[in-house]
């Protein structure tokens, strides 16, 4: 499976156990059968599509109730949040994948940030944590359906996932993230995560994403829980930062 090595970082924390400092892989997986379908451009009409999403700045839906909060999860967020245990995304200067635990709905804070000491006490090595976090991302992704927005010619312009979950940004790590787009947006997409609850998906080679920079910035600036200002490429090769939108 293609993978993306991320540089491991502990903010103001000692080194964790041996093996956690090694480079690890986060990958996005697409169906091999899609190698020829969709291609890189991704502007072919799909066989079926959902209704248009409407206003991209629409508020996130209410979170669905779950029996058990996710114990091991990832939150993609600004580096300036200084999460105790986090990884820098390849090519990124401002974005990290932070190690978190989802708290109960009635908790004061929606997520708990793990410290290096906590993970060491749990006996959890980073590779194991990451595997569990990716599985959690897959479970969340399975509950969501992307809204599809088309241009005036009926071609797919972008898709957007919205959720009330504070782990929504992590769905880009799920194995099946690219699957809904293999025949429309392509197997290599560009992603914007302006807040914790919203993930926009555009064709990688399309310039349409540039038209929405102001929308992304407005969502980011008004967010109680901001996302990241960098744009990510998600492909069978993994995840990397490839640009940014301006935010005040």
C-alpha cells in the first residue's frame, strides 16, 4: 500500500518509547479497478449523483449519537494549537495530525489531547495508535455521504462532507475516502478543511478550487474550532500539503 511518511513531533514533551520516533505511513487507498476510470481530470458525469450542496458555508449537521466515543483518533488541525503529540503532514508548514481521544457528549471538551506520557503508560506504540485512528476515521466516513455540487453544464465541480463530529477532518485518512470520487473527481483530489466539521473535495488538476478561497477563509475565520489553511492532496500515494488559502 502506498504510504506517506510524516515527521513525528512532540510539543514540549520528552521522546516516547523506542519505535515511536520512526517514520510511519499514513495512506489513502483507492480501488485498483479505478486505475483507468476517472483519470486525473475527473470531470466526467457520474452515473448518479446527489442533490447539489447549495451554499458551501452551510453549517454542519448535528452529530449522530454513538454508543462509545472513539478511544484513538486523529484531528487534523493548525500546528499553532500545539497538540502534545502530533505529526507534521508532508510538505506542510502549518498543519499537523494530532493524537486525540473523543470525549463523551456531555464532557466539557469534545476531545482529549494525548500526552506522550499517557500513550507510553497505555503501552500503545505509534503504529498501533495510527492503525486504530484510521479505523475510527473509516467508521465515521461510513456514516457520511458527500454532497455533490455541479457546474452549469452538469459536471461535478466539487463534493463536500459535513458532520457535527469533531473528528470529521480525519476522514481523509480512511481507506475508502477516495472511493466515491473515482469516476467523477478522479483518483487524485485536492482537499480543503476550513473547520473541524467540513471537508471540501475538488479535482486535483481543476482550477475551480481557486474560486472558493474566500469561502474557505470565511469559514476558517468564523470557526470556533478552526481547521487548516493549507490545501491537501489525497491520492493512492498518500497525503501531502500542496498550497494554501489566505485567512486573516
